[in-house]
C-alpha cells in the first residue's frame, strides 16, 4: 500500500510563526469517515521552569480541546507509528527540542542518526498527514562551545534529512510562509 499521507516540514527562526502556521495547516485536514476527526499534537518539550510551563499552557489553549496531546521527548517514531493508525493528522512540535533531548539522553552521532532513520521510517509509513516544526539554527554565529556546535550540527542534519523526504517544506520568515518544496511557479 502506497503512503498517500503528506509530510510537511515547517521551518524557521525563533518566533517566526512556525507553530502557528503548522497548526493552521493541520486544522485544515478534514477527518475521514472511518477515523472521525482525531488530531494529535506530539509534544517533544520537557518543561523545566515556570516560563516554559506558561508557554506550554498557552500553546494548549491555542490548539483547543479538539487536539489530543501526546508527550514524547525521545522516541517520537513510536508515537507516530501508534497514533497514525487512528489519527487524521499529527503535528510534531518540535524537531529541534527532540534533537536537544537526544543529546541530553547522551545519544552520540550514530545513535542520533539511527533515531532519525526510525523517525523517517515512521513518517514514510504514516497513515495520516504529519506536520513537523523545526528551528533553522544555521543562520546565527558559530557557537562558542562544543556542545552548542554539536547541537547546531545535529539539528542541521535532522532538518536536511527531513526536508529531503518531506512532500512540502515551508520556511517561515517574520510570520510569512515561503514555500521551499515543492517550488511555486513564478
């Protein structure tokens, strides 16, 4: 059975409107007659302070009650495999935090690439559209310390691999959607 689901990567800088854009697009997906209308928000964040708790609460309120939240900071491929069986749409927010979580779980490059491979496999087998949000971290200066450089490099690799396999890639700049893939005819 060929996968008819669309994989969309929404990427951009901090506060560029990525999450809102992905949420708006995901909300346009109509529920099927068999599944109903089950919308899954796959959260990768691990709130560690009051400010982040407020952010999470604000995002939950923005999504509304028709979104079910699944919290999974590391093994997101397993969650996608499970919920895509019954979901109409999945929104993963975000791959950057996921990459950070892998580093803090002491994944080396080989384990990160293995986890990325498992994620790509789950996306390719998904029975519903999946929207993924990620930060473009390569626009800034070269970080001063090894861990920060390592994170930047891994986040860049994750973004490249997901963008290559995605059906659509949207770059967010100052709240404006710039389609990257497929290219729009000008």
